[in-house]
C-alpha cells in the first residue's frame, strides 16, 4: 500500500477496519458524499484556481428525453477573440448515483486554461430516481448538443473532440464512443479521443468467459476504501442496468475496431482496476491507440477524499497530460 495512503486511512480510522455498510438510499449516499468529501475537496483546490479572467463559466440548459438537464461550459479567454479550441465532453463519476458538475469543476477549470480546451461538464440525471439508461441518454444528448453548438463554444471539432470522465462517468464515456461511432449524425465530426479514468466496463455477472480469469481485482480488494465491493453492488442495484447490455458493459460490444484513441488511469488497489486494464488490452488488440497509467497501492477515487497526497497530485497531473496526449500535443 502507498505509505501516504496508508497513513491517511489510519488517521481516518479506515485501515484494517470493516468498511461501513453502504447507504440505504441514493439520496443518503449523495448527502453523505457532499458533506464528508465534496466540500473539503473543493476547499483544497480553490487556492489553485486559474485567474477568473482567463476563462468563462456558463451553465446552459439542454433538452433531453423527458425533460431538461444543464451543462457547465468552460471556455478559455485569449487575446485573439477569433481563436477556436478543441473540446471535451466531461462526465463526472459517483456510481451513476452521486456527484454533480461541482465534483471536478475546479480541476476542469485549470485544464481549460492550461490546455486551451473547451469543456462541457454534464449535469446528467442520477439513479435511483433516474435509472439506466437515463444517464447514457442524457450524456449522449450533451455530446450531440456540443457538436451542434461548436461555434457558440468557440470550439473547432477538427482540433479535437473528446469524451471522458471518471469511474461511472468513464463508463458512460466508453459507451458513448461506441454509440457515436455508427451514428450518421457525427459524419464529418467524429469523436477523436476517450479519457477513461478508473472506468467500470463490465458487470461481474457478464464477464466474457475468455476474459474472466483476468478480472482479479474485484475479489482482491473487496473491502478497500474508499470504494468497497458492497458499495459497488449497491450502485449497480440503484442504476438497475441489465448486466449484459453493452450500454452498461461496453466491453461486451461485438467490435471495438475504429474507436478513437483512449487514455486510461487505473488505481492499483481498486476493485475496478482490472476493468481498465482488460479494456485497454481489448482496445489495443482491436487496433485502437491506447495509453495506460497505473498508480500502485491506492484505492478507487482516493484523490477526492485525500487530495493532498503525492499520488493524488500525480493522478491530476497525469489526467491533464492524458488530455494532451489525446489531442496529439505530447
């Protein structure tokens, strides 16, 4: 285990302790996360925000099936008002159940300014109130909205059109890369990259027989904080997706050929570690350009609860380098 991570868990009373039972409802999970993690995480990041005059922040409504959601757009401010930028549609994590555009907002603001990239941060509807496939449909609507409103956003899709996210958000991003691939709507403006941080790519009940032996982490790290196997199963229950539906388990799409290049991050002590590693291997075998960074001895999403750790800073830095690689700027 990473020594700093071990010390942080010890201080929090989580080392070698039986993980607390998962919340009984999605609303309880949301409230607990916002109270114990989100506020402190944003307070840690706030001093590192770029100057407010170097980007614009706008919350915009977009129509979706059965209602309306919002996206938070971040656009760089530069001297040349006619300059255009690549764009990433970003999808937050939280087990399809918790989180919001606030979760990664401060990190994304820095990415926007330093990488000169437009960011469309999606406020999709959450389970259990809005089960599968609502999150997928909402985020796909956001990707289409982004393509249709590139000029409004000062985006040039030919400079880069990425989709990405963390955990459940990375799951949705991986799905959308497949869905968009064969959609004539995107003819001439295809996605060019995937940012897949700690993705979930297949429900354990649907592991392909030929790959089942490679999914070891789900059994090795059943009680590893911050995300236990029991909590993962609760998220699955609330999201209520059929395990073998590729829109939930994108590993199960019959072909992965022709997908845009993909950057992965995997935590070494994460129950979902092998989701990232197996999916990266499958994409490589299909001819997809991939890059993987692995962080030894740390658990899933640890950098939200413990943002000051050396490994947490590296995860943030590498994710930004991953965006740079996806854009072909490395």
